[in-house]
C-alpha cells in the first residue's frame, strides 16, 4: 500500500511552479530581444529605401541635365522646371517626365498655375518648345498650344454675336485666328472648338490685331462643355430628304464628290454621287431615288433629326439632306440613317464626309 505525504507532495508542486518564474532581468532581456527582432529589419528597410530614393534622384537629375541640353532649354526654363517638380506626383524624380510626359507636365503646370507662380503664356511656350502639343491620352484638349493650323473655330466676344474663323498659326507668343470678327485689343474672347472628344470653350484675350487676323493670348482655361463633338440645337425649318439607291459605279458619268457636287465644282451631277466602300475599296454610285419635303427637329454639324416623311427608312439607308444656309444658299449634305424613334415619327441622320466648308455652313445655321 502506497501512502503519500501531503507535506512532501506540496513541496514537490511548489518546486515545479518556481521553475517557471523569471527574474525581472530575464523579463527585460526577453522584451529587448523581441524588439530588436522587429525594429532592426524595419530600420534596415528604411535605410535601403532612403538609399534607393537618393540613387533615383541622382539618376533623374542626370537624365534631366541631358534632356535640357538636348532640347536647348534656357537657364530660366531649367529653373522653372526645378520649381515645377515640387508640384509633380513624385517630386524631383519626375524632372525628366516633365520634359517628355504630357500628362505629368499638364498636372504639374496646372497645380503651379493655381498657386500663381506661372502664366498661361509661359506654359504654352514650354509646351511648344518641348513638343508636348498632342491632346491627352483620351484626346482631351487642355491648352491653346494644342490647337492646330487649319482648325475651324467660333470666335465670340461675350456680346452674343460670334463669327467663324480658322487657326492660321500657333506660336509661343499667340494663336493667330483668321476671322471677320472685329474685336479690340485687350478684349476677352471665347473660342469654341469642335474635337472628336467633344465641344470645348476656351477663354482668352486679344493681344493684337493684324488686318483680318486676331492674335489671341495662350490659355489653359479650357472647358469641355459637352461630350458631343458638335453642338446640337432644336430647330424648325423646311428641308428636303432624298433617298439614294446604290448602283454599280460603272454606270456613273463624271466623278462626284460627297455633298452632291462634281469634282470640278461645276454643280450637282444628275447621275448621282460616287463613294468608296471602306471595307473593299470598291467605288459605287448613289443615285437619287425620291425627294420628299419634311421638317427639321434638331440640327448639328454632325447630323440632324427630321420628321419621318412617311418613308420606309432603315438604319444604314443613304440619303441627301437639302436645306437653306444662313446665307440663303442651298446646302446639300450626304447623310446616313442612324435610327428611327418616337414610334417611327422621327429619323436621326449622321452626316458623312462633306465637301470643304459645308460642315462650317451647317454649324453657322446652328449657332446663329
């Protein structure tokens, strides 16, 4: 028979419990070791990051120096870019991108301009000098420096009246617009520009007048007023809709350009309009089939919506729309049926490639 002594058993368990007790020194030492295991890797990582940033900054400055020499930038230009880098997403490391990346340049220039540290004219001059004049990644217009020669614009002075014009040239000092508009030097103007990405309004100032040229100061005050390329307006007016039937081009006489005029410009051909299939490259003839009078519902330089003249029209149907221009002369615009709507009560049309000046004449009707 085994007899356990209560006293000896109690001493035994007390001895085991004391084996797990640590002295204050041992506890502190354990905490310090744990902290070192956490802190040391973090510190080493931060030091490595700092070293990499310093290395990339040095490389960026070296590349920036090469680019400024290659692009022959002046000392004042270099100083401006140094200041602009403080507004760039990555600071000094974006110095080379300021000279080559249109998005980084635009973002940094806009922030700097908001602080009143750079003018629109200076930004535009730099855009032109660096060749950063192409629209943004999505084709969004951001500056007058991105306007191109030959671009049609509308020039308004805030008095309600406006005139059409054409961009004659774009220089670091100004944008020259040939227009019949007579606006005095120092007056504010608004340019309306149509691009594939929408309609834009640009605020500017007349800095000079030369004969029929307006010299406009550069501006970064560009606002997209609508995503449509052309301004659309509800209108009422009589028009004639002519349905066109497709036939073999061998049946054509003289070649006819879009818009219903012959290549010689002598007038509308009686045989039809010659076009080319974009898919096959084959030419075909569009012959007038039926003329029907109807009324406009709305109009833009890109298309129109008319009352359905009780014709069996389907999407893709080729038509010719004839209307009276602002100069009281007839405008003939080749169009394609996009859809019918309102229970077939209206027909939406999209203009195709038009003769030079026809689209501007249509825009004058919309904006008068």
